[in-house]
C-alpha cells in the first residue's frame, strides 16, 4: 500500500513538473511571437497539451462516488411484498415458510420481537429477520441481524447420517462466509417455543446489531497460464490426503457424538409420549393401551419385537481424536473438535434447562438415563 501511494504521488509530481516546464516554454514562445509570428501555432499546440494534462490529472485524482461491486439483490417474492398495514400480513408472510415448524417459529418470533414487514424483511428496533435467504448453492431458513443463520431442523430430514454430514458441510461453508449458525429442532419449536426464543436471544448476543457477513477466507484463483496438469494433480492428491487423515482421526468421535444426539432425542420423545398418555382420560388411555398391546403382540409373533430397550441405548464413549503429525491438519482437527463439543454442550444445557423447568419430565428423564446407563448424566443434572 505504501509503494502504491508513493508511486502515485511520484507520478503526480512528475506531471506537475512537466506542466510547469510547458508553461515556461509557452511564456518564452509568446515573447518570441513578436519576433517570429509563425510561432503562434506552436504556442496553441503546447497550450492545448497543458489544458489536456490538467483535465486528465483532475479526473484521475477526483474521488469516485462509485461503491464497490456488490451482487444485485434477488427480486422479492410475492409474500415479501406485503406491507405492515395489511390486516393479515403475517398469514401472507407465513406462505414463504417451507414447513409447519418454520411457520410456528416465525409466529413466535414476530410476537416476541414485535416484528413488522419492511422492504422484504421483518424489522423491529433490535432485530432484522430475513427468510429464505440464498447464499451460494444454499438457502437459509432465517437470517437474523445480517449474519446469524437460524435453521429449523425436522427429525425426519436431519437425523440420518447422510443428512447430518450434509448439514455439517453446509454449516462449515456458512461459517467460512462469515455467518454464525444456530440449529433448532422442530421438536423444540413445537413443544417448548420459549426455549427456542431463548436460544435465539443467546445467539444474538454475538450480533446485537445488523452487520453484513465478512468471508473468513479469500481464495485467489491462480492464472490459467501458471497452472500445469502435474501441479493441479499434486494439489488434488495433497488435499485428498489431508482430508483422509482428518476424516480418519475424527470419524470415531463424530459417530459417538451423533449417536448420543440421536439416542437422547429418542429418549426425550419416549418420555413425552409417556407424559401425554398419562394425561389422557381413563377411557381414552384404556383404548390406547389396548391398541398398543395388540400391536406389540403382532410384532412379537412376527419376530420383529425381540429386543429390549437397553439393547437400543448403547452409548459410545466420546474420546478426543488422537493427535496427528501434520500441525496444519492437527489445528483443523482441534478446531472441529471444539466446534462439535460446543454444540454438544449447548444441547445438554437445553436439556438441563428443561429439567429445571419441568418437574415430571426431569424425574422421568433422570430415571431413564440411569436405567440405560448414560455415562455423563452429571453433565445434565449438575
């Protein structure tokens, strides 16, 4: 930057010196005009050169009002064009939601933050909420205050190992683009909407005002003329080698974390079902128990129900990945380990908060965890 500024000032100084010399020549030729009238043509030419040089310098160094290039904003969807004075604007806005869970979350956010539609966004004094925000090949459910992504995950679509891996890759991409990611399960939105709102408020502490995301990595594409097939092949082989080392080091850790997450969600669903059954009227409960007994009897006769719950709830020990020799790969592994453990801590903290708020759920949850030998029960019941 210093070199560029020095060079610019040097060029400007040289230009000023040349103009001064030309003016001196014009003055001398003007005096000579009285002796040599034919020098008038030369005086006019030099005067024009001086004029053009001054104009060029003025244009070149005049501050530009143009803003840096920004990609054009996508056109507003029809539901985004609704105005705040429309009676049913929220019902219209909900048409942009892609699932009932997203709609329930949106309605809770509108009530909690007193959001109103404005130019395709939902705005309040402390929050700007956008929906269905495109970014690269992805589209985010919600973006709060410019760079806080909020994804509403349904168990049916986000519990398989393949989808978990896709979500992880998507989150990694989002973080590189300068976003922060918060995932809230649809179950939380429906069963404990207040907890979902609290998660959002906690996340917004890191971005209390509207700010645009700043990419954490700027990748400079090399010129094609500097590329060679062997060089590209070596780069690809090196990348694949590094990724395989990283994947091998993290695979057992990731599997243990994801298995714990799925089993805890299953256990929570089981307890919620028990609570719902216990709250039924006696006649309704008898019908439920009778139907359940018949289904279990049929499954046992078919040999499809020959296992015990303790066989399902087999917990894997969560162990920190072993170190590798390459320091760069080790740094990536450490970063991924910390990210995943932070997410796990937040999940367990949410369960701990729910146990503190719901006595019946807490009693049943603690009992189930002990029955199924959950290894880190003290992380929830501290």
